[in-house]
C-alpha cells in the first residue's frame, strides 16, 4: 500500500507557543488511522494544518502527490481531502438537503453567469439531489430532508456532517472527534456507517478521537501526540504497551490493569 | 394639507419608492444572502450618478453610454471596497464601508474642477456653457408623457413617465434576483452568513462568493443612482450622506431581509412613511417648526422600526423560523 498523505516535520507556533513541533505522519491509502493524545497535544492544530485552515511555519504536507502546505482550505478540499469539525458544524438556517447540496463539487450554479443556463443548473441539481438523498438514507436522516438543520440533535448533526463530507466525493476524510458526546448506540451506528462508506468508496480516514475502545477497534494504525509532537505510532495493540504513551496519555490506571 | 391631495405628490412618492426599491435590492443581495453588513451602499449611487453626469456634461458623451459606464463604475467601486476589506470580519467591514462612502462623498465635495464640488453638478465644467445631463432624456420622458396622457389623464407628468421606467426596471431586477436566489451561488452565500469554515472545507472560495455579491449589489445600487440623477436633474454631494444607506436598510428590514419580494413592499412602506409623515400638521406636531418636524419624521420611522422589531422581527415577508434557530 502506498501513502496518500505524508506530513513531514511540520511545525507551527502561535505567539511563541508551539502548537505543533516536527510532526511527521504517513497515512496509508485505504487505511483508518487515529490520532490520540491528551488535551492540548496539538491534534486539532495538526488537523487545521493539514486542511489548510492554518499554514505551517515549516515542513511539508503532501496529499496524493500534491504539496498542500501553503494551499487554501477550499483548494485542499477540491483535491479530495475533506474534513469535519469538532462538534459537527451544520448550517442551521439551511435545510438538511441544502446542507448536503452545499458539498456538491463543480456545481455549475456556483458561477453567477449560470443563472442564464437554468437547464444546465437543473440537470446538475437533480443528479446531486438524488445522490444526496442516497447519502441521507445511509445515515438515516431521510425524514429530515426539508427541515432546517438547526432543529437536529447533536448526534443527528454528526450524521449530517458525515453525509455532507461524503457528498464532496473525498478521497480522504479527516474526522475531528466524530464520537465525542455521542451515546454508545449511536457510536455503533457511526462506526458501521463509516465502515460501509469506506468499503463503498475506497476511502482513507484520519481521525482524532478520545474514545479509546472505539479507536482500538476500528484503527489500522494509531499515532500518539503530546505537546505538539508525535511521540509514538504503530498498531493499536502496540500502543497499549508503550511506556511513553502510558506516561503521557493513558495514565498509570492502564499500567496496573 | 394641499400637497396631500395632489396626485403629483403621490406620483413622486411612488417614484422615489421605486428608486429606493432598486437601491435596497442591491443591499438585499449582500445582507439577505451573504449577511454582509454594508453601511456604505450610498457610495454606489454617488459613483454612478456623478460618473454619468461628468461624462455627459464635460465630455459630451451619449447619455445612455454614460449611464452604462456609471453603473460599471459603481461595480468597480464595490469591487475595490470588497477586495480591500472583505477579508475583515463582519463588523470591521461595516466600519470601513461607512468610511468608504464618506471618502467618496468628500472627494466629490472637494474636486471642484471635476465634480463641481459643493455647488453640485451645476458647477461641472461644460463646453456648452451650462451644465445639464438630462437634455436628451427629457425628450424621451416627454414622449412617454404624451403617450400615457390618454390613459392616466392628469397623472401624466415627467415624474409619472419616469415612475413607469423605474418600476419596470425594478420588476426586471427583482425577477432576475429571485432567479439568482435559487442558484447554488445563493445557497453558498446563505451558508457563509453563518459560517466560513464549512463552505471552505467543502471546496468553496468564500471570499470570491462574498466579493461577487458585493459587486452585484453595487451594480444594482449604481442603477438606482442613475435614476436618482435623472429624477432630480442636479446632483449635490450632500445627497449622498450615510443616512441614505440607512434608508435602504430600513427598506429591507421592513420588508424582510431574506426575501426578494419583501424589498418592493418595504420600499413602498418606507416611501409612504417617509413622505406621509410630512403631513403631521396637527398637534402635537404643530408644536414644532417645520425644520424640527423634518427630524421628527426620522424619529417616527425609528419608532416604527423598533415596534416592528418587537412584533415582527423577520420583516413583512421574512421567515421567523430562520431567526430562532440556534
């Protein structure tokens, strides 16, 4: 398997505080990789660096053969590297369907002059709506199509967020704490949705997560971050036994058990 | 009370409502869709009307070509404002936009040899010896006036002729804008009024969407400026004070900012409110002199707005559900 994402020696500091220091990751195509680490370890900063929300002070980020370290978020998204946000951001005053349609790529209607070619627009919108409806069915939100996204519950917003990210036809998905604040039954559902999506679309996942049990179950590889840098990586099982990781993140509770 | 009963006065009121309708429509594209708080919208009127007047008076351009260039100029003004300041967060943009419109007004005020300065368009340098830009257009209006005389009788006037043109333009623009509201362009803009990160993470260049909405709004504002200039036949820098921008804000707040069809209704409502309050010639209003009453008028509009915000914050046509979602 080749690597779809290569992060090399990426550093970023904010006003003297190091958010990320020489972070290096290699993500294999078609894998599920998780980043774990204590709060403030720089996981979300790393996500923001990869997705272009902030640009690194030094280091390189290569996605699918393209250097993306200095690119804007929308350019990176167009390359097929799509992210979700901590706590699932939905556009509350758009309907669920509109939220998903937002993600349709290369929509001719995004260009203002296309107001003159209603047929081209409609053809695209119809096809997009069909695909959106499919995705909504997969995540079980089909009954909310025309509701404002603002009325959805926290868990439903996570599902919508995921479906919307899928609508953007990603090659790789960055999920920021997809299971945080979600009840166990919904975690199971999210995991099964993720796995079926992965199978269907040949996706690569990179996630930041605190729910260790789930992380260990679904991940092919785990990276551990602390104080802005990667302190360990490997198969899920090897992480459990790693002394450095136990000290930095898992805590002595794990050591004794 | 005499003016109250004259049809000519009410024709003027509806005509001005039409101009405000077009003007406010330019703001609706920016605020209603993109949530952009542009407080310098009046600059687009100043740019288009003065550009047109200077081209016609000083350079003897064809009026219609000059109008076209004037509108383009308004669009360029919007592009300049957007390119320089749209990357700022919403409220900072608002502050800069006020400054922008004031800068434009002061430039006009102080460029005597080009714009006529404080004496207005009458002082624009002209080879003909007199400064007028409406000569050729007046003939067109006279023509229309003659044609509608059999239909509307005593209502036929220069204002009536212009009223028809203005409202026809307004209807065309409203139709175009309501089509535009159905495109995915508008959908992305409606997303950006809530959040920048989500559309950007889905491959949308948020800045470009905002910029294009400001340019479209400025072009529409420029069209309103042309009609303003044609109606009054003279221009004065004092016509383009910031308060005019807020009249447009009143229009879209009254009508409901998120719906295109709210704009003409808001404009008519505002027009009648603004003109109608002229006729408060009974106590307690007669306790004040006419100058004080002119300010009272604006205060009363303010009270109506506050009342509306309390009772119907979404405007006449807005959707209330949209406002309460968290």
